[in-house]
């Protein structure tokens, strides 16, 4: 069979010498996590799995959806002989959740977190031309606080929680790097200054070394800059764009410049080189407005959960990633909340090139611990580290216009500072420290617990358009709709921040089940609130809800729930298999009229 997910996994930092390790690996389920004691690290494993698909998925060849406390992987590869003089780096784009990796019997790396990449330099264990036996153990308990996103902690899918993802679920690959090499850059666009500011970390500071960056467009070289690399851990340089070559990135013209990075020694030899790209785009705040390149761009967002029937959180193919964005655009959306999951980098690459606005979000659900009343959410310090890895990975993508570390935290306010308070503030401050160029929403919906949060929002699944419009209307008096629980406010006082309804709609529609007389929510099919009577009623309700937000001149955007059905949650614009379930041009027509917010 052809190699699954064969495309380059890190499109914003590309080297030419690499090997994709996806495909068939040895595999064994270790339900009690006793495998180390039983010798699974040393021996061959009982089954075969197709990496990078999780063992719960059909495409993995395993399709086991029961709990797995641990799983093991094993494969042997030969480091390419023509990498002589270079180091082989082993990359894992994502393993859920706690991973330990041995190569030729030696532990080379361990990592916590199910959404972000990590790597190990193999220089001490395998040279070019030598074999490397890679053994991976992934632990993924369903007990205790752990960032899971929408993965169910019960055996079965239920409510808005879905089949779990265990172990390797993104690409595994090898890369050749010289002993002293470039590391992933941070590229910050500066629209006001018509320039890009680059930080280019290097693995070691050698006297006489320099970093050179070259910016190109379709007409050739635009700018170049050089900086000494021997003094700073992350040399900084600026690429100034001539005024006649300035072309902004936006939803109508998602222009990307090419960036070539080179590490040069004192004799002028190029030691290392890599390719990247950048978009010249700004995000700013003016009162209740979030501006893109200084303009009011109403954010018609859709909630995208990033699940597929046959492969769960892993896109089954590169084409499937592109199709989801194209389906969203076809329905009239111009972006998405990437919900409860750190999406793979290939998605962000296509969002960059298609002009698709996205809010980056962490998969923080999974912090509830038992029945502990109003203190039932206990995210740990590990959440902060995992989230910062995601921000660092995705910092340079122009399509990302905001960050959302947490979603629907729901601890009631009282006179005690709690663990949730501490972690919420830590994640907000850490995000602001890591990225000063984008707004940060402390926690989407429910509890806004950081008074200086850049953005306020709410989740409102009221299905009556008239009542919904009334609830959304008080923003003009600085008394916006806010989520409550048990008749108590969950948030600190609103302070005039930009505001949007970041979840609404969720209208149930399944024509076949409606025809069969199913009219109420059930375990196998549900949406929010009272179901529509028929498809025509869907369009009427959808238009009424959307109009209430488009007519609000103080609201910078909205996010409709959701792009596709996901298992039992049948409230998408499209079916779970991405087939049409509604008149998509009609959905688009409802959304595409000018929003009051966009009128100057």
C-alpha cells in the first residue's frame, strides 16, 4: 500500500533531507501498563499497526476502542548513509499522552502532552548507515486530570465527547541536521513598519558564524539581512519590505512571502539551510473592535472539532485537510475556532495559503476530578507547559489571529483563590509573554477570571431567534450576555473588551431520523435545544440566529456550532463523512451580507 500521510509534516521549517517513518510498525496493547516489567521493551510485539493512525481507528488496522493504559510500538530503520557528518533527529509530531522513547535500548526522550511535537537527536545512539531500533511506550490513563480535549473518559461516546485517541496519531520522521544547526524561527510581521522581525535560534554559538535570511515573492528577491550568530542564543534580524513590494495577507488575498534561512561559517560556507514563509498581517484592538490590517473584518467562524469517522483526530489524508477548509468557505465562513484540539501543522499551512482565519485553542477538557462541587476542575501546571509548546510551534502562522488556552471552565466564584484560578492566570500570562502580537481570550465562554483578558465571549445555545437577539442586545450598555450557573455569575466584571458569541446554533438536523419520527434528543443523535420541525425550519432558525449577530455593530464576530456532525452530535452543516446534508449555497447566502460591524 502507499505510505500514509507521506507529506512533509512541518511546512514552516523545511529541510531537504528527511525520511518519513509512517507505515507498518510492530504494536502491542498493554492494558494494565505492566509492559516494562514483562519485557515489551526488549522483545518483538504481537501485532502490526499502521502509523500514524491511533489504535482506536479503522485506518490503523486495530480498531480497538476499549481503554488502553499503555501501548507499545517498535520498528527498525537504517539511518541513510549519505547523511554522513550529520546528526539524525527523530521527530514525533504528536503522541497521546505520556511518551517514552528508546533507540537501540537507550532512552532518548520522554514527553508529556498529547498535542505537540517533540524530538530526539540520535547522534549518541545511531550514526548514518547504522540501524536504529525505535521503541515507543505511550501511556494514556482515563483517570485523573489530563488534557484530553473531546476524548471520552467513559467507555462509550456520549454527549459531546468522542472516541479516544491513544499513542502515535501524527507523523513520525527522521531529519538530517549538521552538528551546529538552525532551529525553528519565530517570524513576527510588522505591517506598520513594512517588515518582518525574525528570531532564529541556533543549536550552538560559534565565533564567526552568521545567519542570513532572504525574503522572496513571485518576482524574486525582496529583502535580505544578515546577523552574527556567535553571541546570541536566538539572533534577531529584520527584513525590510520595499514599499512597492508590500502585499498584505488577508482573507481576500492571502499572500505569502518565501523565506530562506542560512547558517554560514566564517569562511562563507553554508552549514545549514531551511525554507519557511510568512504573511504580512496585523491584529489590533480598538475599543470593542478587533482589527485585521487596521480594518473591521467580521469573523464568521465555525466550530471545527477536527474528527473523521475512519481516523478520529488524524486527518485521513492531506486532501481531507484541504477539503474541510474548502467546505467551510463554501458555506460562507471565513475562519474557525479549532476546538479542543491543537490541529496538525498541515492544517495551519493550508489555512495560511487559503486566507482562513483561525483561533488556536488547547484541548484542555479532562481536568474534572470526581464530584468535588464547585472545585471540580483541577488543571495542573503541566497544562501551562503543554500549551506553551503549542504557541511556540504555531507562532509564525499568519492565519492564527488569536489564542484561547481554556474552554468552558466553570468554577463558581467564592472568596478562595483556587487551583483553577492559578492555572487560568498562568496560561493567560504565559501566552501574553510568549506572543505580544495577538489577542488572548483567557477562557472561552463560562468563566472569565483574568480581569485584563483581551477578549470577552459567551456561549449561547438559545434556539429562539427573537429571544437570542434580546440576550445579545445588551452589549451596547456594557452589560453583555454572560454564562451563569446555578444563578451565580461565573466571571469577573466586564471591562469593555472586544466581544463575540463564540458558540451558538448547534441546530439538530438529520433528515432520515426526522422522517422516521425521531423528534427529541437521544443518545445516538442530538443537537442543542428544541429540534427544528423540518429542513425549511432549519434555514429560518439559522437565518434568525445569524441575523441577530450580524446586526450587532459592536460584535466583532461569531462562531457557529459546527462544521460537521461528529458521531452522535448531529448538528453540523455537513454530515460526519463530509457529505452534504443542507443547501450549502443557501447557508452561504444567509451569512454573506455585510455585518453592521463592517460598516465604517
